[in-house]
C-alpha cells in the first residue's frame, strides 16, 4: 500500500486541512506514514502569516529535494497559504516540487493523490532515504496515536476584515461560512471516531452565521454542545468585534465549554489599532474582557500581540506593555511585525529592527511574569489533562493540555506501554490524565500522573507511579 506523509505549518485551520488531506488519501488507498523517509508522497501544508513560517517552508522544500534525488519516484506536494500566494514564484524557487495546490484546491489535491496511487509499487525504502532525512529538518506529522482526541472542525474559511498587516484575505479569500448541518455532521463523525474535544476553527470564528437559519455563532455552539457523546468544546480564533452580548450569554450556559477564550488584541494603542484596521478600541476590547469575566470568572483569556508595527511610537508600545502588566492575559503569543507582500502595512515606513527586538524582549518579560504567576496557581492541585503524546524533549515523559490550555508534562506511569500496537495505544482509550501539579514554569506545569479516565466526566482510575520513582524509593 502506498503511503503519504504530511507536515503542517501554521494555524489550526491548516491542521484541519491536513486532517482532510489525510482522510482523502486514506479513501484513495494510502496509509499515513509517520516519517518522510517512509512515504511515497510528501505533503507540506504551508503558512505565510509570518516571514519565519515562509522561510521554514522553503527550507523544508529544499531539504526534501535531497530525498527526491535519492528516490525520483517520490512525489512532493505543497499546499496551504504559501502555495496560494507564491504559486508562480514557488515554481522558480523550488522546481522539484511536483504539484502545488492553493487553499481552495484541496479537493483537486485529493483527486491527484487518487491518480498517482496506482503508480506506486510496494517497495522497501532504501537506507539512503533515512540517511538524508536524518541530516536535519523536521515537521509536525498530522497523525499519531492521540491526534484524533482533539479534533478541529472548520466552521468558516477566509476573512473579510482586511487588517493592514494580514495576508489571510488575499490567500484564503473573503468569508465563506459552512452550513450548520454540514458542521454538525462532521462533528458527529469526529465524536464517533473517538474525539474527546472538538475545537471549532475559523479565521474569525465567532463571525460565523448560517444563511439558511439565521443562526449565529452562539446558536451553533449550543447545537454542538447538545450532541450526544460530546465531552469538551473549544474554538479559535474569534475577533473581538464579533463578540455580542447574546453570543457571550449563549457560551456561558454551555457545560462542555472549555474555560479558555483566545482574544487577539494585537496592540493596546488606539492609534495603532486604527492603523491596523482592527475595528475596536482598547476600551471596547477591555469591555469584552470584563463581560467574559462576569459570566465565566475562571476563564483563561489568552491573546496575540504584535510589536514593531509600522508607526509604533514609544507611547504606543508603552500602552501595550501597561495593559499586559495589568495581568489580564493568562498567556500571549507575541510576535515582531513581519512584512507580508501585498498588504498595506508592507508599504509603510518600518520600525528599525533593533528597536523592535528591544521592545519584543521587554514585552516578553512582562507577559512571562504574568504567565508564571498564573501557572503557579496550579501548584498543589490535581488537574485533568487530555494526553497529546510523548514530550518532545524527553521520551520518558508525557505531555497534555488542561481545559484552560496549559501544557502539562509528567513522567510516564510504570504501566505505560513501550510502543504503539498497529497504530492504537491503550492510553488513547483512557486519554484523560489526572496530574498532581508539583512545579510551574513559563511554558506550563510539571507533575505526576495519578489517574486516568476514558471520559472527562468519569472518575479517574489510579495509575502506577513512574518506574524511576519506584526505583528511587525502593
């Protein structure tokens, strides 16, 4: 059976698209490989929101060219936002790429995979392939024993707001809302496949509406929350301007809703927000924060922040720094402004790179202090975590996410199996871990797993202490 390997760069929208590609490939007769050297087809699902993501994608294309030279039968495919933006340029910079599909051409990608499928014979890939891939460069594969547990369901594509820094409307198009019935059907399928958490995704997810019924995002979430078998519900990324009082009232009634709302601010300067075309003021944004806190007091609010946007003055930056220091955000994804070709801000006078770096470091320190205090509040508590798999830094440890999206790492229990069996893992059947938190860090929390459960509402069954703990205390 031929195999496909998928590397995903960028946002949860790309992760949802990669899942769709994997499913189309499976229906065309492919297995999904866990490593590039084991695949007949490699798909790079790319991002172009920031310059670093673009450079990383081109770096992977060049790296994988060495793999194609070793095995000319290999097919390399590029899709995603960079493919949409750079189609002609990519053909010049990476002529070894076999096919390029934009963000609105995933069905055509599926058809191409089906057309290629008969051309691949069952082969044992050479050791030279493994040698090439070991020389450097990795990506995030879409599959894994635990990847189905958190399922991304796309409710909306594109964006019609045209923030002056953002390339998304140009590469994904204007708003395109999926019908409610289609969303509900896909969600039911994900639950039937074992998903414990459903995450609704869209570029401005809370702007979703259904033309047939007139339902808004709050109505959609209420319908999804009522589906049999749903355990947890989340969404990303909303736009502050689209949080109405009615939608917030709907959300606060939903028992499965995760206590975390991502609310992108970008800047706390009203002048800069106007230049960004963000369509709200700081006072309006803070009013939404207070509305959320009033309804959901334990909800973690996270955000996105941009430093060094064209025209950012010392007072603009200070406004953002002061707001962050107030402790409003449990965590923040902070970025230095990155020029995106074709956007209005790309043509404006830029903040010197050195100054942007200084401001970024200061903002990062401020938010890290707030985030560390937030994580410190978990010490001494036992929290329920949805397992994600092995820690990337230490294979003896597990990693997972709390309901409020805090990363938790814990040593593997002594009864944890050494490896998967036919792609299935016993812990995927009982993926909710109860972890006693012992220490906190900026990145998250560390603790010891004390129980596990099949369903979020179930009581935890005790697990064996980590093996090296048992040895140390023997």
